[in-house]
C-alpha cells in the first residue's frame, strides 16, 4: 500500500510538471521566442558548447541561459563571459531541472527582453529525461570519451530528443571513435538530427545552431 501511494505522488508530480511545461511552451510560441533544453552526461561539454553558441549568437540575438547544477555558479559564470545573460539554479541534491524551477526564473525577468532561451540541464543521462521543461527542442550531448555503449545504455533520453550531439570529435582516433555513437543515435529515431562537434575547435557549432533553426547572419 505504501509503495502504491509513492507511485501516485510521483505521477501527480509529473502531471503538475507537464502542465507548467506546456504553459511555458505556449508562452514562448505566442511571443515568438526560442527555447531549447540542453541535456547530457557530466563533463560531455555542454557548457563549452553553450559558450561557443552564446559567443556566436550574442552579436545578433539576446540570449538567456539557465544553468542547472547541484552546486556552484561555475557554468553560469563561464557562459556569461560569452555575451549571454545567465542564471544558475543550484538544485541541492536534485538531478534535473523541472518546469517549475524554470518558470520561477522566467517570472523574475521580462521574457520580451530576450530572443533565445537555453537551459543547461544537470549533467546525467537519466533524470532530465523524465522532466519536461517546456522547451521546443531537446538536445542531448555525449562525448566520444564516454565509451561506445553510452547511447545504447541510455535510450530514453535520446527518444525524447530531436538533436543528438557527439562532442569532443577533435580527439577522434584509435582509442575514441564517433562512428558507433552516430549510428546508435540515428537508429533511435529516424528523424534524429545527429551532429559531431568539437566545442574545443568549434567544429560543428554552426551546424548545431542551424539544426536549432536559428539564422546566423553572414559575417561581413
Ligand atoms: N578535447 C575536448 N575537450 C572538451 C570539448 N568540450 C569540452 N571539453 C572539455 O571537457 C571538460 C568538461 O567540459 P564542460 O563544458 O564543463 O562539460 P559539461 O558537460 O558542461 O559538464 P557538467 O556541467 O559538469 O556536467 C572541460 O575540461 C572542457 O574543456 C571538446 O570538444 N574537445
Ligand atoms: Mg556544464
């Protein structure tokens, strides 16, 4: 009996979360704003990718990034140096961002002041999969150093994503290979967009921005 009660409390939490997420999605659509949720493993390169994206887009767009971590403001501080406005959510022990945490941050700002909103979710390939934050697209980042089975072992988070990013392709070689990861991500959904990046060298960053559906004005 106790077990059943726990399940129903959890189900209720998902229902409440999904309703807030849907409200966020509708607000963004109505206001013609873009909102993306970047998930991925610990250390896969989420923050460095967002630093690159923020630097590339900031001359043309107002970018607002919400970083989720258990502790510290390291990631928000890093991305702020690339021209985006950032805020860090510390979850304490929490392993994911939720729609209500995001809504609380949106309540503190004027949505109309920004064009593009991006969350960096807490690093792991499990919990964020279950918690819709109201983004129009979910992006999952893994890196080639995480082993050839990382996507096969975590299919759920990829099923809920539109874009899979295989990062750290600059160290591709005998020990690390992107081929299996690209194949595995492509097999999960026929319409999955799979992009190999190196946040270090900036390889693939413009492809990722294009996959998000963001126009990059031509350089003069
Ligand atoms: N060689 C190489 N290193 C990278 C690349 N991307 C990130 N790194 C390095 O990997 C480490 C982790 O990068 P982060 O961007 O902090 O990773 P993260 O996914 O944000 O990590 P958490 O927020 O802690 O989950 C840093 O030392 C980065 O410099 C890449 O494309 N190539
Ligand atoms: Mg990070």
